[in-house]
């Protein structure tokens, strides 16, 4: 991790060149932020926190969002990237299903640059009960989800990757969504409407005055500074970590961490989401995400103490593969580039004192009513794809406390990047290079802010994912990037099949140049490569292992990175 | 690990085996001279991932690829990089019509048939400055290029009139896929081969039906026509190899590579059952000598200094050794083997106005090496390399078969082989 020193070493010239004045980078304004008094402080920089911050800011509140790591490091960045139609929940949880389809349609409008309208299939295999298909379609209809039974032959035609043995198929409006982009777009809009956002700021405690929460005690992890920031309402949007935050405030929430592991394949085998048409079980969804596809998930209840351990086990990989090939047989021979895991924030229902009954829906707790604790709201449960609705519900609760009567507009107002609906790849192929088009795919209309005037700006840093020098500059200057891992989440640098082999040194060199800090960039590079290896390790065989060995040979053998970087006592903020 | 799974990562075009080492880009002749072309790694395996997501990610700069296959030779992971690029071009070109210029350049046999009829006129006209200017400005065929001269008599005609009847007398029989260049432009090469093979006791036969191999059709996007011609050729090759039990010899490296490897990989026309029986004549002759099945006797007074240029497709097949070693059998020949460099012409690529400068830039190193070699002629197995080197260095370029035929003492050889 780059330490504070490197962060503050930006050349003044560069700060001027940031241009887009409303997008202040945090290091410039932290002192002001610390002195400010906010209407609302939102803890948690996942999709829910970002969505809540956007909604609050759009309703005219003075907002601060704090995140202990980088944005979207928790469950937001550790799921399937699936924009559910709701069909998955139709049979077991009609309420969630209805929420999903309604949010699904909204996100297609407001977040078009984060969404790929792939549609999805629910397939019945010979080992499944075809009778379930009827139950499923009926439940979808009740929830308002369009579900068309199609001929297996038609399913094979529209999605050639599907298991050809299938005996039934239903087409639903599933889609693929990029949660990193979605979160950043919400944060950008919040900031455009006056919100302040801080990453790498960990909540160490609450400012409590009798029975009222009046702010948060923060640790700036980049500088080691301890500060207090005051706000009239504090929103706990920390997902599974919300239990800990609630405890700091003196409230008790029982979370049930449900861990899910997933595998990323090197390229797309499918262009539609493929689900199994049966009761939800292990590894029954294959989602095309950007250049890759992802199979998942497993589902295991884990103790709350272990929620920070995201290592994927051998057994999980085995289960995912064994079930995955039933959906798409080609997965058996397709290269796996990474494995990862996330934790679903399931919450015990308040009306069940035993804590055994789990709510899968959205849970918004006003702790004043529940625990007699003023100025504190918890928003949890739900799903990444219902983040907007969760934000709306939480903001409604905040506004009720503050007497704000402004209406919610997040369902109709497009996110930054999605205002322009004319950006079509087919029109662009003549005018833009591959890297520029990839950037438009990622940033939508915001890609206009990426410099592309000269050869250097258009040079590719990440060749797998088509990330240019211009895009890196944009991300570093405008999207809260402190290190290479942040940069990866904003741009896809290092997310391709080489997992950072070629791009990480180029990106580190640019970061070092921007910050005039070579040592910091070297340490960052080493940390980034370690982080990439962590995800490759559970699937390190075949070509992924060859890839990793070549990476090691280049960085350790050839460049001697392990000689120049002191990794003892390295702070692991991932 | 789940049983029998993930033993290999092999998708259709095996691009997953790419470890992004970038060696291919370092040997790419196009990437070396222009930043417009993203290089084989980007154009091939990297781009393919995006094209799987959305075909609209096709990069129009892929047309700069020469399909020289040097990337495939260099790849330590066995990725068919150039095939991936060609397939992407093929998919992007589906439903689009090739331009008149490309159609004309690609139809080497049609053009040849017409030009043969009026060869003297055609040769003069095509060489005239006003003709060149018109072709340059209207058809975008570069003014620096001269079309190879057309012969008055097709090789096929010559063969039928002067050679066919003697062939049955020989104990051994081979078939010959002469290709367009020999047929329409340069029958002498075919005549040299017949002379050579007859001298060592081999009779030569033409195929039942030979059409242009289609290498230029593929390069110019006329895939349907290429496929039709490939099927006709595949049937003739099968007849020769499987029914008549003859080896099919060739004198053009690109035709050979096309028949053996591009037919199945690019056009989906399977020639795997006859692949091993299609080979360059230099390889065939070298092996016969090496196995002591034939003897070659050379002229006593023969003395020449020649440089050998390895054509890209020759390198892809790994057969340059046969041509080189075959020529090294000639006692009076001082053979200078040049470093393997692309000459830049790549069939019809260099004829196009928009490619001319790039084409010459690619070949610059080769031309300099040839000049430094102080030779009287250059030998190579590819006719388009021949045109490019002749135009760019002023030196005559010959096929190794012609070099051998020129050095051969035919009567002595016949006697040595018991004829």
C-alpha cells in the first residue's frame, strides 16, 4: 500500500490539470471534510452506501460517505455481476423477485453503461424435474417477470454454449452488470451534487451523546491520523460488517454470513446468462461479465469472525467446476483465470427472537424505534442489484428524521456516463481505436473526459482489457485512485488473462510518475502482483500456472522486484 | 480436481494458451514499421476476447496483417495467432463485397487466362506509365508495381504439346500442382521441373483439374470463391494421391502452404488425408538424393554466387532447409543464406496503393542484406517475394528448382540414373 507521503507528493501542476473541479480528490480536501458538519454520514462504500449517498445528495442533504478500504471491496465487488430479472427468487421469495424485476428495468435506463442486456435462460437438464418449469413460470408471472418457455433447439441456437442435453428452457430478462462501475457512477453523481466521499477511512467508534449518535471517529489509513466528523444522522451501510458498526453504536444486529465462491474464466463462452431451472443450489448460474464469464456460487454459512478471510478452497473450486460443466460443457476445457469469494449479508428477522429466521429481503432499521438510539439507521440485507431501492429506503428514513420532504429521483435520473443513449459500438468502430471503444464501454459518456489527443494517451497500458494511458490518467485524477488495486476496479487494468503481467509495471510506472514516488510505486506493484496471485492460486494449473510462472520470472527473476521492495510489515488493506 | 476436467485449455482457436509473452509482436514485420497495427498479440488473442463479447470490437487495422505467419512460428505456446486474425477478418467481411481492385488482384487465374490471349499487348500496356497512373489513381494499385509479364503460351498448353506424351515412359510418377504463376507468367519454372524430374527417372502428370489455390482470394476476402476452388483442388489432390498413388509436387511455397494448412484452417476444406503427400519439389528431390534413390550430376563449369531468401510461408512450414541443402549440393554454387526477414509484398498486399510504403519499409532490411551479400542473383521459393526483390534490388530472382535445373548436366544425370 502506498503510504500517505506518496499521496501528498502530487505535483501542483498535476492538481491544476485535474480540471473537472467538482471531482475533488480526497487528499486535497480532507482537512475541510474533517471540519465540516454533515446532515448525514454514510458508512460503507459499496453499492448500497454509494446509492444512499447519491439519493441523499440529490435530495439536497449535505453528505459524507466513508469507506475503510476502497469502494466496492466487499460483497459489491464479490458477486456474480448478475442483474437478476428476479426469476431466481420467484418460487422461493416473491417479494425479492418483484423488487428485482422493478430495479432491473430501472437500471437498464439509469445505468445503461454498466449494464449489458444479455437476457437469461433457465435450463432444465435431464437430471432435473421438468415439472418445476411450470411452477417456475407461474411464479415469475405472479412477480411480473416475463418468462417465455422456448424450445430446447431454440435455446441451443441462441446460446450455443448451453449444455446440448437440455430438455427445457425459459427465457427471462436477466442481464449482466458491472458493480464496480455502478458504484463509481453513484459516487460520482453524489459528488457532483455536493457529497464528500473518503476511502481508506475506517470507523473506529461513534460519537455518542447520551442516546444520540452525533458522528463518527475515523482513522485515516493513508496518514494514520485519527479524526472525528460530526453528522446529524449516521447510516450504517456496511453489509456483513454492519454488525460490528452497530455494536460500536451500542445496537445489536444478528447477521448470518453466507459465503459464496465463484470462478472467472479467461473469456466468454456464453453471451446470455444461463441458470438452472430448479431450486437454487450450488454453481447454477453462469454470467457473461465484460470479457469473461463467471460461474457461481457455492453457499456456506460461516462464523462472523471469518468474514474477512476470502480465500477460496480446493473443495469450492471442485464443486463449481463439477456443477458448472453441466450448464456449459466447454467450461471443462476453458482456462480459469481466478477464483474469488464474497459474503452475503443476511440478517435475522427482528420478529424472531431466536434469530434463526433469516430475512432475505431489504432490512432498514431505525435504531431510534428499535433500540432507543437517535440518529442511527442501518440498511442491510438485499442484493447488489437492489442497491438503489435500498438507498431510497434508507434516504427516506434519513429524510424523515431531518424533516426533508424532497422526492426521490434516482429511479429516473440517469447516472453519470449513462446520459447518452447514442453510444453504439457499431457506429464507433470507424472513428475510435480499440482502446477508446473499450473505454466507452466502461465509462459510457464519461469517456469523453479521457484524453486521446496523442499517441501516448492512446497507447495501451493493459492490452488484455484495452486500457489506455489516457484512461489511467482519468481514473487516477478523477476516480479516487490511490493504488493499483483501486485502478483495477475503475478501469479493468490487470483483470485480463495475464492478470497484470504486462500492464501492472506500466501502470505502476505511470502512478509513480504522477506522484513522483518511485519507491511507493514499486511497493504498490509488488502488492498488486501478490493480490493477483492470491486469486490465481486456487486455480493454478495448466496455462494459468504457466502465466503465473512467467510473471514471477519477469518480476522476480528479471527485474528483481523482491530485492527492491521491503514487504515485511506490509499493510494489507485488501 | 474434478475427474477428466481442465486437462487442457483448448478452445476452438487455442488462444487461451497465450501467456502474453509478446514474442509474436517482436517478430511481426508490420508492427516493426507502423504504430497503426496493434501487433499479433493484440490483434489475435487479446482482440479475440473482446470480439467474443461483441463482434463490433473488430479493429479495422487488422487488414494490415500480412498473414506471413511469423508470429505463429515464434509463439512458444503454439497459438495459431495469424489464423485467429484471418478468421476475425473473415467474420468481419461476411456479407460485404470485395472491391473491383481486390477482386481483380485475387483472381490470378482469370486475369491470367485473359492476359495470355493478348500477352504481348497486355505486357506492354500494363507496363506503360499512363496505364500505371490510371491503375494507381482509379484502382489503387500502386504505380511503382509492374504486373509480372504474361507468357504467350500457358504452361498447361506447353505440357500437353511438348511433354505429356513422354511421361508415361518413366518408372516413377508424380503429379505437379503448377499454380497460376507457372501457368500464366513463367512456364519456364514448370519446364525446369519437368526436365529435372525426367532426368532422374520421374514422369510428371498434371492434376485432373487444377484451379488457382486461392491464397489471394483468401487474402482479399473472397472466401466463397476460395472455398469453391479449394473443393475442386481437394478432389483432384485426392485422385492423384489416393487413387493414382502419386506424390503431388509444387514449386510455390504459398500455394503449398495454402493447400496443406489454410484449406482446413481457413476454408474448412479438409485435406488432412492427402497433406503429407503434397510437398515442394525441393523437399522431394532433396530426400530422394539423401536416400540415395537418385543421383544428380552437375555441369563442370558452373560457377555462381547466389543468396537464398526464406519466404515467410516457407519458414512457417520449416522447409527452407530442404531448398538450402538441395542447392548446396551444387559444387559450383556459392550460396549465401540470408537472415529470415519478410520482403513485405505478401502476395497482393504490396500491390495496393495504401500498402506500398509500408511494404517497402518492411522489406528494407532484406534489401540491404541482399545488397551487402554481393550476389548475382537471389533464390527463393515464393513468386511474390521474387517480384518484390526484383523490383526493389534490381537483381534477378530464381526458384531453387530453376537454379538446380540450370546447374544440372542433364545427359550425365540421365546416365547416372540408368536412363
